[in-house]
């Protein structure tokens, strides 16, 4: 029984650690869904995609978070497996086996319910954010709040297609600010990124515009044909 209790403790600590990492990753600019997925993937050592891995490796804060989580995850998984095995090595009879299996299933189910509870997640996220800001040097910013990504505002990407009216023109010629849109950056087809580009910045086919503005303003423009 002691081994099973140890297993529950390990799983509980693992859930808290992945939540801490997910909150930290969210405040480096990743979406909550991607942050949770990457935190769990790093802890388990599986599930990365090439594009998301590149976004993490290039970002020093994200890289540090994932690196530490992978180290902790290796130790946590080994400890959990050991505790699980030890929890059943000294089973005396069938009744004892079913009792332990029942305890295992009940305990893990309870942890799953608690971990999935929205209120618990919100409270834990606030506590984690307070802890990270107070006791770490991570540069944590809530980009969703910073950019007011609510009330219809959002950040999106628009690719400059071959033959598009965007190709071969400068940003100042597009008159996007007059339509309520701001260009936050331009990702070149070559891999180069231009942050806060100026009006003289020219666009080529394959470039990607990073735009900020109201959703209806973004949808109001036909990006393939001139407005």
C-alpha cells in the first residue's frame, strides 16, 4: 500500500510540475493548448512536432523550461514505474490483488477528475504565475492580456501568395492601418524575420504577414484580390 501511495504522490507532483511548465510557456507567447501539449510531451519525452520544437529551441526561456521538465520527467517516470511494480510484488491472494487494483484505479481517477476541474486549474495557474514571478527570473508576459486578445481582437497570419496584390508592394502602399490592422512582423520565405517592419518594407511571394486587429477587419479584406 505504501508503494501505491508513493505512486499517487509522484503522479500528483508530476501534474503540478507540468502545470507550472504550461503556465510558464503560455506566458512566453505560446497558446494555452500548445503550451499544455508541449509541457506534457516534454515530461513524457514524446509528441513533439518539428515546427513547434523549432519554436521552442529558438526561444531561450522556452528552451530552459522544456530542458528542465525533460530531466524531471525522466526521473518521475522511472519513480512511478518502480512504485507501481513494488505495489504489486507482495500480493498475498486474489482478494488482496483486487483491493490494490481498486485502490489504484480509484486514486488515479480522482487525480484525473481534480486535474480536469476548471476551478482547480484556474486557482493553480494563478498560484503558479505568482510563484514564477516572485521566485524566478523568467521574463513572463501574458501576451493575451497584453494585446487585449478579446472583444474581437486577435493576431493572425496572412501568406503572400504568388500573383497576390500584396506581392511586390511596400507596406505603406497597403494602407492596412487605415483598415484597423497593424503589421507586427514579416516572416520571409527565406526564414528571415522582420519585427515591427516599417512602411518601406517590400513584400514578396511566400512572405507571411503577422497581423493584429479586429477579426471583422481581417475578414473584410480579400487577401488574393485588391480591396
